[in-house]
């Protein structure tokens, strides 16, 4: 098939709005409504750009908010018959490591003598040790709010415990360590103080496409800005939805087009994807009440004219809410709705664990994709977590993804730990070695350790020559053991495999985790003032309580295809007062079934 035939085949699968965005070679700020096919458009634009420049070696970059989103894009790209060597997709932290920190670490004194990346567990351990040494006692939830990040000038931003954060960074420097947030701060430092580095990085880029731009933080914008100011031929697209900006507490900022133009020194056009392939028009009209960016969203779904259900209950007591939800799930399944098309959500995790337990008791014949505490905490920056993904997933399935993970492992070992691997060691060799090793034991930890030791031995990696790598390894094993002990988890092999197995059944998750998902039926409970928005937003002097609630409700309601159930249950209390109906719902609740 010729290049033109490939391009035509791609474009024929898009509607007019989607096609315009894929073809347009301008810098764009794209507002994409829920269900508009945003990931599809982003994937097609990557493919279209690659096909349009077949002889170019410049990189086409897609910056995603999560590893899951990056995996979805990569999996979709595998279906196209195109050369993908010029396409890269991943999070901003992965981009900074691969294109800035690893190649130019010698530019900064903080990095030039080597470094390792610590995870959240080690960060919290260091903070607790420092708090203890200073005889500072604070509640557990307050410790999690200590901001250890530095701004782009490498200054401490924490205002309550700045001395604690100073000691924390002093310890990192002594240990030649960096944390997750420092990846961005140090990347900015490299680009802003070393023109050769910024020129080289910017020079190899053709395009930067930023997904979920409303969740982008200030440093991320500034890093992209340095690159575009260095090379103004880079084409940039920001795509997202400001009404889904629910990560403000983590620094997410939905910049205006004027602000983006100032940061990047580029001129942008504004485009919109307002056709929703997901929901009925009635569902859309309902969640449109919660829009801050008013534009008309049109249902393009084959269910557009269905009436469906929009239901709000403000009378059910918390002591019977789980029974009521169980009955609702049973009724929906009896009506023919597949379990995986039903989702139950709540604003916070603590509401979900007792729900899961109760639903499994009441509905023993129904499967649930529920929040389980697993022996291994997800950390896709950690080479040993990546290895666990290969060890505890089934060979022969999702082969392209397994090859990518194996390639990433090789890259991490060589770039972060300076391990010179034999040229025969490629992704196929890694997968073949892991797949061929078996231990006659049902213990998950022992199985994992055996395969790691066999793999490293085959690679010529030993403890004496690689102390930092083995320190990370020992820490990884210790954390698994601690989680098993703390949460009384099983350490059998099946538990470890279950962690990485694709789940099926009724989905149970939080409002934040549901972004990007869609279900026939969405059941949300805990829709209460103090949870939506959270008390922290209600009492914050800089956060608009009303806007935060509207964004959360917009995200919740826009996941539903046909049926939406909202519960503001009675009887929940807190030290800060009684939970009541989320204020914004009082305005619109009685437009629909109550």
C-alpha cells in the first residue's frame, strides 16, 4: 500500500472535526468533550505525522498523564502498518529521563557523579526519620501533604515545614538520589542553564502532543516552552477538557491559549471536538449543567435519543446504601447489562473497601473489578516493578507490550545503572530468559527472587559491582514483605499473578480513577458536601469550592452511556461536621427522577 493510500485509509475512519485536527499542521489547543474519541484522534495524528514524514528521523512525541494512557496509544499504534521508530509516547517524567536527564546528567553537579531514583515509600521513610529527629509530631494524613518538590529555581515551596524539606533534600544529595518531582526540576535546570542540551533536545523533535493538558503542572509547561523557544519549528498540540481538571491539588493547571502562547512563543489555533460517541443526549444535557467552559456537546451515539435513567437519592441511610447498590447491580444484570458495563464509584477509597466486602457477600455469583491491596505497589519508574510485570503476566499474551517493557528494562539498566550489557541481550532474549525459568514453589516472593537472580546471573550482573541496583532490589523486596504483613495478604504465587491479570466484572473505583472510562451504568455514592468537593477545597482560600464540585460531578456524570444513579446518603458525619448534599446538586437535582 502506498503512503497516500495509507493516509487516505486513516482519514476515512474519522469524522470531519477529527480529520481536521489530524491533518492540520498548526499549533493547536483542542477542547475535547467526553466521549469525543480524543485518544483515537491523538493516535491517528501520531500515525498521520509519521506517514507524512517517512524519511525523517525527528521524533513525534505524545505526552500522556498516565502510563496506562501511553500503553493504550502504543497498543493502538501496533494495529497500523507504519514505521513507529519516530513515535514516542509516555509521561512527562519518562520523557525527561529519556531525552534530558540520562543524556545530559553530566551537565549538573547534582547528577554528574551518578544517581538513583527513590520511590514514594523511601520518600515517606526519610520524612518520618527527619520528623522524629526534630521531635515533630504530626498526623499521618498531614505528613502526606508535606510538599517536597522544588520550583524551577530549585527553591523549596513548602511553607509549613521548610526545615524538614531542607533536611530531606540534603539527605538526597548525600545519598546521590533524586525523587519523582526532582525529575522535572532538574530537567528544567539542564535545559535552562545549558544551551547545548536544549538545542540538541529541541533539534530532534518534530512535534509534541500533550494529552490531558488541563492536568499539566507549571514545570511541565515551562520545559515544553524552553524547547519550543529553542526550536520554533516544533509543532505543539495541547488536547484536553478544562471541565475535567480535577487534579488541581497535584498542581494541574489548565492554561489559557494566551498563557500557552506566552510560554511557548508560538501562535495557537483553537479547535473543538464536541461530538460525543458515548452518551445519550439526555445524559449530556444533564452534565452540561456542570460545564465551566460552555459549548454545546452533541451526541453522535447510536443511543442518542434513548431516555435512559438519571436518578438522585437523598434519603437512603449509609447503613443500607450497600444493600441498595447490590440490589441495583442485580437488577441491571437481570436486564441484560453485562457486569463490565456497570461501574460503582465514590469520591474516596475509604468508602469503597467496606462496599467491596459487602457486595461480594451479597452477590457471590458476580465478578468484581474491585480495589484490592496487592503485594506490589505500582511504580512504573522502578526497573524491578517492570520486571514484575513480565514475571507475573502470561507469556504469549500482549506480546508487543511485553517487548516494550523488556526494552525499557534494558534501557534503565544501561542508562540509570551504567550496566554494560552484552549485545546479544535484547527484548527477545529478556523475555525468553524469564519465560524459561521456573521454581518449584508456590511462594510469590521466592518465585520472583529466583527469576531475578537467574536473569541477572545470565546478564553478568552481580551485587558487588552494582550496589545501587541491589539496594533498590533489596528495598523492593522489603516493601513487598511489609505490605503482605501490614495488610495480612497472601504471599502465594496466584496472588502475584492476580495482581497483573486483566480483571473482569463490575468495576469499583474512585472519581479520579474513572477518568477516560465509560460504562452503560454509573452508580455514584458519597455525593456529599465535604467529599465533593473535599473539605480541603471547601476550606481553601485559593480554591473555588463551587468549581471543584462542578468538575467532579461533570467527570462522574459524563462516564455514563445510558444510566446515571447518584446517592447522597444520610448519616455520614465527620469531626468537621455532618455531610450533606453537595450544594451544586441542589440547583439541578429535581429536574430529573428523585
